[in-house]
């Protein structure tokens, strides 16, 4: 709908089968996207505790900046549902959806966002600095930092002869950073098992894409480095999945890197508290009609693989899981102050 | 004259007035239009001067810092916003190997009138990559003037001085002194003239006079030291509080004079402890006032760990009023016992 016409039922069946998707996989993806949506909305809800009527970033149970990914669920799930435990994901300042899609425990994730001792990083990292060695997930609050780190993991897999891939997520703003071009060059040069995913949500903080990009799309840049590059509808799980399947499959089989540019939209501000002067309500409403969760739900119904009751049940289950994670975080203890002084060196 | 709350508007007004006076000034950086560089340092400039002179850049620190170097070399005066000082890493080569050195390396041929404005500091839960101070890094490198305004009056006057300086100047504005509504504010409202004025670099300000010890600080640590001085006064301890205002150039004379008077010096810093501002200031103070010191110079800074996220951890590492008070009290006690 966004980039490609909505397929007829016959074509949809063909596309789904060709991508290796079935009812199970699609229902699982639907639930996963619902989990992310609920998780982000519950974090938003708790974030504003103590921050109203006067918004004060330092107040309430979750302090500091908060970047949520509501609307971008299909990109995370579409790519990460193709990954194995040993594959590496390096994410950004907007990392929760990638973390959940990579299999990070929602409880430990929530606890870290609340700065609790039970969090992924014992409260030291916080929302932009989430690390989970078990699930091979990391992220950074510095724009453009993900590309070379995922390339490094891919480089290591190649050296070690392991059939794993590195995945770097970045926004379209990050794709203007030098690390993007430098990493594409290295990835193409060394034929690294690397997938770079650009979540093109049109705004780098407040800066619209037209004011910051000399081309129309970033996938064009990947092509110039001889890196196979895809432009996909980031509001469509199936479209993301089928490009990612090709990219991940090729990388895993020693056939080198790929770039996936997923055009998508964030329904919330760049950060919570953003006044969003840079976009219109009408634009936001237009994109709401392309909600990736609604679209996948509609397709599941068209395919006859779910009815409204099934979708409701999956949404409720996912919501309860997110609520449990938040409750775990809220009832967990804060770290001891002296923890601050430990852990610089091993 | 009117009251201003915080340094952000004062800095933006200074840039505005100098832009009106000097059409060679342009503003470059991320989110400098709609968001006024996020922390308000360029607020209002986009409405007045438009995109021709207030330019949103892509997220490309290395390149926009390098472009500032190139533009300055042919007669522009770029004002560059580095949104958070923590992002300096992404543009550091252009800053420390070029912006700071080209004038010197070229035997004085290449002027470098660049003003970098950046946001520093923690205390609101933004964790290890968005809470640092790092002015020590820049002060360490020959070629940068390092400005750390604490008050609105100073912020405006120091910014105008920077914009009339032919050298790279970096202005480090603490987020909790900006006066913006979405952050805690630890400064005070104060009278600031509407007309342009300058505040000279290299002149520290004695914010409070005292007899028993000297507390030397910069940025957010100044109001915290002043609050600690009030607590000390209730116990009959008279603390002098000095605001450095600029780290480069450093006003050694005022520091040494105060140290000679009080005999005890506590240096308070929100930057990392080791190899930083506290060590440098301590060295210079002892070199000028050793004979007058009644106790070893003490310092309080972020112990050598990154800034952790969780509140009890963050407040353990960033010097608080209470810990400044305790360190001062123990310094005076130690001196008396000696």
C-alpha cells in the first residue's frame, strides 16, 4: 500500500508461501508485535508518572530521555524473527522493539528501563544502553554507532567460521553519518555477513529527511558500495520479512552483506515530551491508517488464519506479558549506591 | 534590564545580537531550527534568520565540525551546536587535530573564529552517553578556549566575547542551568541587560566571600557549592566560593589570592576526577600559595566511573550539596586539628 500495491488474495497467498511464511509464523509475529506495542505504551504510561502537569525529565520512576518505537514494530519483528540466538543485533537510542524481537526477557528489559537491580545491566545502563550477552543484543545512544559494531561481529563470525550474522539497526538520520558509508564499504570489501537495516521514519529527531538527505532513499547508497539493497514497506511485516529472509539467508551462506531500507513511521515523538512542531497531525493520521499490527491482522483474516476472537486473544496475552514485565520492574529493588563504583574493569 | 531564568535564553540572545551585527555569523548543527539545539542555545534564531543562516545539518559531527574549520578559514564565523558534549567523539578529529591547531600549524595564516556551543552534565537520569562534562578533554588540548557559564548574566556576556574572538571557543552550558521547563533548574533568576555587553575571559568570579576555606568550582558545581557554603555558615564555617567561568584562560591570580587568604582549598568538579580540572587547578594553586596552605588541597569530582543510569547510582557519583558540605567540613576540621 505504501510502496507496493495491496495484493489480491491469490497474490497474498503466493507472496506468503514464497516467503516461507505460514499461519503459525504469522500468528507468532502478530503476537510479538502486540507485545512490543503494549510494552512501549505501558512504558509511556509509567514514564509520565511524576511528570505531569509540569513535564520534568528528572522526575518519576523512569528518569531521563525516552525514545519509543510505537509504529515501527514490523521492522524489528520482520528482521529479528529470522535470526538465531547466536546472531548479533546492535541497536540504537530507540532500542526496545529490537530487544524484544531478539528475544530479550521483557522483565529484565523493563527493570533496566526503571533502573532496577534486576535489570539487564543492574541499573547502570538505562533505556539507551541495553546489553544482553545471552541474547547477543547491544545498543548505543550515539547515532551511527551500531553499524561498525555489527560489522565487527560479522567480521568475527567470518574469521571463526561460524554461520552467524550481524545485524545493525539505524535510523535514516544515522545513515547520513560517516559510519554508515564506511561500514558499507568494509562490508562490501570483506563480503561480511552483515545486514544493515535502516528504519526510515522520515525524521532525525526534529529534522525532516528532505533537509538532511541528498538522495531520495538510502538504499541507493548501498548499491554504490556493491551491497545488495532493498527498499521495503516497513509498515508491512510480510514485506520486511521476505527481504530479510533473502538477506539473512545469503549472509549466513557466505554470500555477503545486504542493506534493507524499511520506510516506516513513529507514532510518538522522537522522545517523550517532544512537542512535534516539525510534523502535522494530518500526516500522523495518514500513517495511522497503515498501522502494521492492524494490517497484519487484516491479512490474517483474509487468509482465513485468524478471526477477530483469535486476534483479540493474542493481543490480550501479549498485553498481560507486558504488564507482568512492568510489574516485575516496579516491584524490584533499586541497586545499592556502592554498585556505582564497581565494574569499570573486569 | 529584566530578569532571566537560566543560561539558554541568554546565550541565544547573545548569538541573535551578534548575528544582527555581524553577517559572517552562521549557525550550524543538529536540530538548531525547530528545537533551538534541543537545550535552547539557538532558540528563536530560526524564526528570525531562516534556514540560510540557521542550518540544520544531518547527523554528521565529523563533517559539520570540518565544515566549520573550512568556513572559518575563509572568513565566516560559524557557531556550531554540538547537541550533547558526549557526541564530541563523532567529530573529535576535526576539532582537536584541525580546529584547535590550524592557526598554529599554519604559522598564523589560518584564522579559526569558531564558537562551539554544547550541553553538559547529568543529574536527570540520562546515563553514561548523555551526562558527561568532558571540558577537561578540551582544556587539555592547546588551541581551545573553554568557557563554562553558570549565570544568565555571564552566559550572555561570555557568548558575546566568544563571538568577537578570532579563536575556537567552546561554551559548555550545563543542562540543569538552562532554565528550560523540562529540566530541573538549579540556578537563580537574575537581572540581565537587554543590550549587548561582554564578560572578559580569564576572570574568575568570587561568588561568596569567606575566611576559612576556598571552594573552587565551575558550572552546576557553583550553585551547589554556594548551597553547601550556606550549610557551613550555620556551623560558623566561612567558605569563599569561586566560579572559574573560563578554564582556558584560567584566572590563577584570583585562585592563588583566595588560597593565601583562607589557607584551605576544596576543588569541586562534575568532570571525571583523574587527569582533569581538579588536578590542574590544584597544581596551580599550590605553586602560588604553598606557604599559606594549612592543609593539603582536597578535591571532589566524579570518581573514575562512567555516569550510571539508576538514580541511587547517579547521585553517588555526581557531587551533591551534601557531599560538598561534608568534604569542606572535614577539610576545615583537618586543618584545625593539624
